[in-house]
C-alpha cells in the first residue's frame, strides 16, 4: 500500500486547479487574437527586432508604426491597424521608443520557437562522459522526439518498462532547441544544468515554467521492495519515500526520491563540500550513485504532521535532515566524528 501525504490549505487544492470560467474566456480570446497570419507575422517581426543586450538602444531597434507596416508587407494600412490593435495590450505594447512585445508574448513565442526552431533533431548511440550510477560504466545516450534516453551498456539499468531498450537509467524531456550550436556531449551536459535549475525551483516552491504555486505530495510505500535501485513491484518506484511537485497553474510536474530534495539545502551542500564533494557537479554529471550512497537512512519520523528524516553519512560524520510534509527542511543536526 502506498500512503499519500499532501498539504491542503487555501493555496493548495487536492488537484491541480482547473480552468475557471473567467480564465477559460481569457484563453479563448488569447488564441483568437493569434489566429491570424498577419498578427503572427507582426509578432515575429517584433521578435526579430528585439535585442535584449545591454549595449543596445531600444529606440534604434524597436520599429515605429510605419517601419512595422513596411516589414510585415501588408497592403492595406487600415486593416493592418485593425490587426495591430487586436494584439495591443496583451501581446504588443506601444512605447515612446516604438512597438515592443509584452512579456507574455515573449513567453508564448519563446515556447513555440523552442519547439520548432530546429526540425526534430535526433542522435543515437553517443557515448558520453557520465558514469552509470549502478556500475560506473560510461553511459550511452540517444535523443529523439524531444526525449533523451541514457543507457548503460553493462548492466540492466533502473527502468523496466516494456518495449524499452536494455539498461535505461534515465529518460528526460529536452527541448530540441538545446541541441542548436552544441555537440551531443554539450547538449547532455548543459541539459543537466537546465534540469537541475528546474528541479530546484520545484523543490523550493516556485514553478520553473510559470512561477505558480506548487502542490507537494509525499508518498510512502509501506511494503517497499527494491534492491540496488530496482523498481518495487508494489509502488513501481525505486524509492520508498518520494515527493511529487505539481504546479497549481500550468500543471508542470516532477517526481523524485525524497532524499533528492535535500540537495537545495545549504547545510547539505556544505556538508558534502567539507568531504570533498560538489553536489552541483555530481547532479550535473548524473553521478547520483555517489549522492545516494551517502544516504544512510530515509525514515518517517512522525505522521501528523508528517516528518521525514534523511540521514547522510560521509567518512563517519553524519547529517540528519528533517523535512516537513512539503519537503521543506525544518531541522538539521550534524554529528562530526571526534579526531582520535
Ligand atoms: Zn550500469
Ligand atoms: Zn514500493
Ligand atoms: Zn507552472
């Protein structure tokens, strides 16, 4: 049996919040405003004109009405004016320096451009400088359809999904745009950095996609049966206690072993650093084995309210971190071995 612990208060609901009638209308209006070739072209011209470098003078790069009209190559001024007005406010702002995109327009465009700027790039069988967390062999990565699959050529890996190649140790979404101007090795490495920031934002309570509030659910498998990171048949997970973070607004989500959530805590980073380990580098190199090996115990200390204790041990010194029901650190105790 798996027990779920979730905080319910004014902000967090038991399910990610659905669309209300008001914002459903807003969404329909937003899509309607964009459902026109000329309007999309106006946005793309403004996107090209955008130059966020600090040395650039906005008054020289942002187009005036006439410049915008010329660049979009639309033949009737009055109709052009009409389309521009449909975008003004939500997607376009008129400033003294010229027309510019609003922040929401930039986000919409960057999402679309990130997904389409390169045509479905892929690569296969690239050996990269990142060791398998189970056996230490250097791993192989494949990338297609936006999914990066990392495999170990020497062991069974952790995933036991049917129809999957053998030895899979990670499957992660990566926007295809990340491969632009990068080798597969750089793509994998920089992607880990990007992913670490995403994970840390979730753990620290702000959605990395939209900055919305997060609902945290901690689940505990009461009959957990996993050895050497194999998947437990009761909960279909590797970790007995895990945390799931779901954005209340945009429904972005991640799920991770609870021990992993301590890696945003300064006392934990310092403890590893004192023992010659850089948690950031280990996370980015996917050397979770080193981190996980240091985790001595993960236990439920109290149920109401929920308290989870994670004990980390390195060279005989130990650090015990107490997490609450939102995976926030509420206490840290360090025990350092006395020099003989
Ligand atoms: Zn392996
Ligand atoms: Zn289990
Ligand atoms: Zn969000």
